[in-house]
């Protein structure tokens, strides 16, 4: 075995462990590393103590357009763009960094996680393949995840125009409260600052500048 392939294998093993710990499903591991399926399954069992869930990734673009997932997806994509602009990270490293910042933001603001790592990874793929894009909300100026085929000239985001049912679950209420208590306008993390993206809430901003 050449030196290079040994190093690649070590790097991929490390990456796979990190991904498994974050909850990535086997398809993500197979796409992002050069390790064999058998190797990955063994690794997964060692790290998690159980076999990975079977089956294909069930996600379609539609899920990312529903109310609460859309708010979280938009937050994720705004952070992703910030990373692209302000760091040398790319590929899976950038996705990992974005996801950590997303989790950090939720933790700071005591918001429940909506995007699993696999969902976030899938969202990133949808953007790379132009199956999703962002539109600017005419109400708050934030950038939100939308379907490219829809019309967006007078787009109003889910935070500016909340569906009646959105506030009814306890979790949604808590999320909304946290979002608004951060002192940002309704569109909170998505206000279109010239610098690219703005994470509202000084904590998130600090987290971003500290980590990037
Ligand atoms: Zn809005």
C-alpha cells in the first residue's frame, strides 16, 4: 500500500468517525469517504454501538420548504454562505463547520434542533445541484430557502407571514420566542447585510467570529 493511500485511509477514517458521531447516515459516509461499505458499517457499529438505519435517504426538497424546517434550513444556508466567503473551508469540511455553528446557534438561543446532520448535508447537496435556492423576503429582507421554479418577486418569508398553525405547538412557540427575544427583526438570522450574511443575536455573531 502506498504512503498516500494509507494517509487517505486514515483521514477518511477520522472523517467517517466525526460524521457518525454527528449522526450521519451510511449514504453520507459512502459519498464523502473512500472507505468500503463493510468498513463503514463496522466503524458505525463501533462508534454508535448499533447498526445504522437501513434504506435510502427519504428526503425530497419539499420538506425544506415547510414552515419550521424552512426557518432552520435558511439559517443553515446563510451560515454556509458566510463560511464560503470567510474561510478556506470547502466540501464536507465546510458542511461540518456550518453544522457545528448551526448547533452552536441553537444551543445559545435554546432552540430545539430541526435539521439533523444528514438533512443539513442533503440541503447542501440540493443547493449545489440548484434544486433549491434562496429568495429575498420583501418583508424583512432576509434570504430564505425556496424552490427555483416558484415565482419570488413578492416573496414573503415564513417568519413575516406565519401560518396560523405554526404557533400552536409548544416547540414552535419556544423557537419563535427565542428567535424574537434575540432582538433581531422578524427575519432574524437572515437580514441582508452587505457583508454577506448576518446572524442576528450577538451570541451567534460572537460564535461565528470566534470560530471562523
Ligand atoms: Zn421575512
